C-alpha cells in the first residue's frame, strides 16, 4: 500500500507503484515515476522527467531531477534515471541531463551516495558504487561499477573512473583513472591497486598479481603509453582483469592519470 504524508505534495500525474512511501513536506512532480517499495523521506524534491526504480531509500532534503547547472540548458525535457536498491543519504543532489550529451543522467543499482554527494548533468554511475560525504561528479563524468570515492573527492567533467578504482578523500581527479587503481591527492596521483577491493569481489590471487604487474608496466616501467598498451595487449587474453585494464586504456578519451 502506497503511503503519502498529508503534508507532502504529489502531483496527480506522477506514477507511484505499490508500497511507495512519501514523507512530510516532500514534493513529487508530474513527470516522475517511482518504483515499488521505494521510500522517500521528508523535505525531498523530485522533479523533471525522473524515473526511479524499486526499493530505493531516499533520505531527507535530497533534490533529484533539478535543472542542470549549465548555461546552455533551455528547459528541454531531459531525464534522470535511477535503478534499484540505491540509498541516497541527506542532501544528495542529482541533476538531469542536457541535449549537449544524451539528455540523461543515469544511476544504476545498489549504490550508496552519502550525505551531500553531487551528481551533475549527463553523468553515468554504474552499480555497487560508493560515494562518501561530499564527493562530487562534474558534468559528463562516468563512474564504472564497484568504485569508491572518498569524502569530498572531486571529479572533473568528462572524466571516467574505471571499475573498482578507489579515489582517496579530498582528491582532485582531472584525467581518467584505470580500473583497480587507487588515486589520491590534489592533483591526484596513482598509488597502487585496490587489491582489497579485488579480494572482496573474489578475484583470485593470480588475477590480483596480474593486475599488479599491469600497474607496474603502466606506471613504473618508464614506457610511453602506446608502448605500455602493447605490452598489456600480450597479457590481456590470459587474464580477464588485465583485459579490462587494457581495454580501458584503449578507450580513454581524456588521457590517463599518470
């Protein structure tokens, strides 16, 4: 049974599935869809063309689907999509996309966005991502699965953070961070691989050692990037993690953090 506080304001055109709850003083706009079992706290604003999946928890004072902070935005009907089983803690902000990209800001499944985290227009966040308090994504940023962003980490627009990367607290990221790499500092620098994160995901000891070797080739061998990619290509077929690492280097558009 859907429960809406008498102090909330839910537009009659909004689509709320079964077992959704909306807390007092929250506002849900006409173009919003909310999936089964999602819980909306108090003083939450959900607006724009926003679709939220199942069993999400959205705490008080969150703002989802607001206009992007971009001077080129002229009121186009762009979107926010949020998957299932995400937790958005207090004061999280998620802005909708722009027509300068694919008109969509996307968040996947099973993510934890801690207090004051910010996801700007046209960003894409994968699954099982943790953004600690105050971590912020500028526009057009892509964060792959199982990443961890420490408190107040700042990601420059158009950057990509690779799978299972770990970004330290207070870091400034202005280039792409490859999968499994730990980076920290302002400006950020690489500091080894996220071996603990790989173990938690049940990568084998051999796979972890292979990624450590790939890291040494990229960051410790004094090779040019094209030379490092050539060496990693020879190892990619024998290890899925190294294959992912190599593919990321080949696909990078902004250049690699080195």
